C-alpha cells in the first residue's frame, strides 16, 4: 500500500479499518510505503519492489483511500482463480470508474482498454510479471512527464510488452479519497461497486445483474 501526505486530509487509518472490517486476516501483513520524498510514481515503484522482495507469488497493490467489499481478500482470490492462465503479462484491477465495464464485461471480467486505465486503487500482479515491469518502469520514469500518474505509467509498460488489463465486474473497491496526492481535489468513483455487504460469489455474477434490473 502506498500512502502520502495530503493537504488537510488523511485516509490511511479509515482504509485500514475498512480492510479489517472486510475480514482481512490478522496474520496477513500489509506493507505500507510512505511517499516521504518520493514522487507518486516513485512510490508506486517502491511498492512493487517491496512486494517482490517478500517472495510472494502475487502482489496486491492498494492505495490508501479505499472502501472494500465484504471478504475482500477472499473475493480477490476467488475471482483470480476463475481467470484462465494468460499468455501475456496481465494486470488484474479491482476498481474501474467506467460504467461500460458492467455492460461489456463477460464472466465477471472486462477487458480494460489500456489507454483508458484510470485509478490504481487496487490491482494484483504476478511476481513473475513484476520483475519485467520494474525494468520497464525504471527506464520510463526519468523522462515521464506530467500529467502522468502511476496508472498511465503501468499502461505504458503493458503497451510495450503486449500485456493486458482485466477488471473485475463489479468493482470490489470504491475510491473514497477526495484530496489527491497531486494536491488538488479530484473525484472519481466506480459506478459498479456493490457495497460493503457484498462479496464475490463464484459463478454468480448473474445474481447481481438480475437484482440490479429488478431494483
């Protein structure tokens, strides 16, 4: 998890409380990387480096201003287990601010156009893909201009390596931060987040679709 100081706003404690409320296992550590003197992109890279250093098979990247569905970690695990083995590097995101994902997604996932990727609130990468990602991200960073958030930097890596982004449908995470790391207000949220009482039920996305049609 990357965190940073924002003028007049702090979200990390409520975010950690949200994760605990969702049933986050007490034995499952959360590595928190403070931006300190880093830029937001340097902080993102530092988070991936710290995750890779643990030797874990998967790295789950979180921002510090999120609300999550019930059994968030279990939902992530069940959703990923249903995805076919990809032939190319794949970023699995659990947050998407585009309503079209709900209508265009199939079998609980949406092929997220790389050029549209917006928001790093929660995503997962295989460690095997992170090694290559870091090489590319470090190479791009010195000439990466502004505006160019970490989401755009990741998109550039995936475009360069022929990778893809798969978004969970619905989003498992909601963005709650209003004050950005850039120091000005900016608001985007997922229109598909089903709430904190919902969890991903394997093979039952149609239940959510039906309930929305009836509402």
